[in-house]
């Protein structure tokens, strides 16, 4: 019993994929600025507090 992949190779429809392992394993490193990191961590956000039923910004 042959697999579909084997049948495609015989007919000439299958093109073997050549992948370089180093290229496949490389991860894209994204450089963040210090300000972007602070925004992601929430350091520069406003703080809201409830005072007498109203929200006040600190």
C-alpha cells in the first residue's frame, strides 16, 4: 500500500521541500525601546480611584 506522497512523487507532482534547519530554528528577535517596555508593563499608566462614587485620576 503506497502513500499519497509516494504516488505524487512518481507522477512528478511532488517537489521535495529543502529546508535548512538553521533557518527554520532562527527566531526573530524584536528590539524594544525602554519606553515601549514601560508601556507594556503598565508603569506609565494613569491610576484611577473611586472617590464618592466618581472615578478620580491620580
